[in-house]
C-alpha cells in the first residue's frame, strides 16, 4: 500500500502510523482498534484541507502553469526550512548515541545528506563478554576528556609480556628453539659441547632436559650460543630463522603464531593515543627484529633480558659484539624495575599470562587513576594449549588467586577468543 504524503504548512512529512514491527499489517497482533488507527489520518486530512497550499489551490483562479510554479516554490522553501530546523534541533538535543551533541562538531551519525558510517568493532576476534567489555570500557574512559578517568596522552603507556601473551610459548620458548637449532648448526665448531650439558643432551636429541631448566638457565643458554656474533649478524640470523622455522605441532611459522585478538588490542590502543611496549623475559635483541613487523612496536619500545656486549674495532670500524654472559634477567620483580629505568612512566595498562608478570601488573595497578591489569589464561586445549598452575612453561598459579583480590581481568582463551591465530585453519 502506497504511503500518503500530507502537507503541513509548507513542510512535507509522512503521517505517523502505528509503531510496531517492520512489515506488520493492519490486521496483525500489533494493530490498534479502527477508531484509534483512523484518528491520525482524519487529523492529517483536516490539516491538509486547512493548509495555505490547499487554500490557495481551492480559491485561486490563476492559470494552471502559474499555480504549479507557485506551489513548487512554496514547497521548496518549506523543505529548506525543515532541513534548517532539523539541524538546529539536532544541535540542542541529545544525539541518538546517548551523548550530548556538540555545537560545531560533526555528529557521530553523520552529516545531513550523508550516509551513516557503520560502527566498526575494533576487537572482532573477541567474543562479547566481560573481558572484551573491560578493555573497551577502559579505553573509552581513559580517552574521555570530560570524564573522571581521563588519562593525558603522554601518560597512556601500555605494557605487554611477549611469550604466552602476544604469541605462543609451548612446548618451549621460541627463543630457546632458535638456540637449539643454532647448537646443532654450529656443533662442529664446538667439540666441547658433546661433553657439556645441556648441549650434549640437545645434540643427542634429548630435548627433555630443557624442561628441568629454570627460566634463567634457558635464557642463559640462548645467550651463550651466540657469543662472538656482531649485533647485525645476530639480527640477520633471527630474521632468517623466523622466515623458515616452523612449529613442530601446528606446522605454522613461529611469527604466524601470534595471537590475533592481541594484535587487535595493540591496534586499538595505538588508535586511541597509547604507546605500546613489550616487556619480555626473553632477550630484547631476539624480540626486536620481529616486533615492528609483526606487532607494530618499534625496537626502542622493546624491553627484555640483556646479554653482555663489547665494542671492538675491526679494520678501523667500530662494531658491537655479543658476549656470553647474561647481565640482566627481565623476569618477575625485574620487569617493574626495567619499566622504571627504560620508560620512566608507570603504565596504566598491563597484559601478562604468568606469575613472571605479577610484579609488572602489581606495579601498574598500584598507580593513581584509571588502571587495568589483564591476565591471559590458557584454557584452550583444542586450538592452542591448556595450562596454568602445574606447567613448567608459563606457570600461572599465584596470579590466578591474586587476580580476584586485585580486580584484574582474566581472559579465558577458550571462552573469550573467537580466533586464536591470524592464519585461518583452511590455509595452514
């Protein structure tokens, strides 16, 4: 049935009918009695009969062509007036998104005559729930200049652990796998390794020895085998290895095993003026070659464990050479210390996944104003791994209890993430 257009004054608008479901017929369960339904129509007809346009049409003896031109001019003037009134009304009425419109500012619903921009979900790989809501609400509060939790742009610091938080860490840390491959590739140059643990076990294929090693011992191993390399040689070796090495279980290249939901968090934070830092227990020299390419984080915003370096002159050219000593293990309490030394500002947001990240989350949460601590809980044995309290890698024990006491957000990977890796299963 065609929609009637009535003329009110000089403005045209459709008569307001029954509010109900789209496409509901007059005989549907949403319809109102005939006398109530006809009332708007009768009122519209009376207004149309008494309008200046109708009066002119009934009384005029002007020729038809001139009458039509006069009517067209009145209608055009009225429509322009309606548009101006509508825009003026919008400036003084709450916007449709529930926020007061600002004079002189573009509406979030678009300008008159322009299509409404779709609302884009910045975290599409996150399922709706408390975890996603906590992240989005924190960012919204921290960037609301008129709100009580506003964080100045220079203080918008977000820190992230790497292993188990931004990419997979099972069954052993990626940097340690890199070191194991290096041991095997250079064993001929180090005959002493065949009699020295853990090198001897690695060369015999007995990698289970790594599970009995502490975090410090694993990082020390990953440091020792590259002693004597220049920093440029080491960076090139990392890049080349990451371009080909694949995980023994998934078959994916290691840099394809970054977490898609966390890439979205990083991008959303940066889009809202946050600076994102990696604070890793692994060596910063290992993380830096991939951080900018994979995470969008520049090398100067990567903190990690520190191996010894020495400056040498080769053919009159100064170079930096890696030593074999581990000078600083960036784990547990050391993470808070490294943040203070290297960043100089207390973060307002911290992401981690293990007890090794507790000090970083505690240090972040203890500051004044808006704060958010987040722990990634590995609960997905199908798409990734399920582990926490009893795991030798990425132990999360005290953190699970402390998260409840401190009000941190605990992300349940199986429940909260619709996707885990950026690469769809069909293309692996």
